[in-house]
C-alpha cells in the first residue's frame, strides 16, 4: 500500500489519538482531493491514491455472524491487518475486511471468508 494511501485511510477510519474506529462506517472511502501548496513541488504519490472498500458487515449493519464450528455468535476484532489490492474494470482499489473471533472455540474468521458469506 502506498504511504500516501496509508495516511489518508488512517485519518479517515480511526478517531484521532485513540486508535479506535470511527462510528460513521460506510463501504466506500475515497481519498481527499489533491491539495498543493503554491510554490512547492507536489509529491508524485498523491496523484496515485486509491479508493478503499471496507467490508465490515457486522459493525456496519449489525449482522450476527455465527461460528461455522460451534454455531456461537462471533465478536468483532476490528480490521484485518492485511489489505487486498483489487483490479476493477477501470482501476485498482483496496479491499479491507473485518476480523472476527469466537469466544467459545477460539476460531478466527475474516468477513470475506466463504463460510461467512454463505
């Protein structure tokens, strides 16, 4: 992930100084417009920032996911630490998802896992 993307995504998704997710979660997140200072040379990576699709159905829509092993309710652990780069019809975007775990059997699952989608 580009450092310019890491900066804007971090500022957009997380509350300042608290390392907690913002309460206004949506699926699509777009980088801010290009702001350049007069007289300064712009940074090249600012022109190539990508959008983000955030797949967090448990937190966004309060969907109750069940553990595929023991059928207990899963709890959210936040955003998974790996982000995928996806090629769309026109360009690339990042895909981030929710990480969930089961308190009963200690299983961990990603929201885009086929078992969760089914």
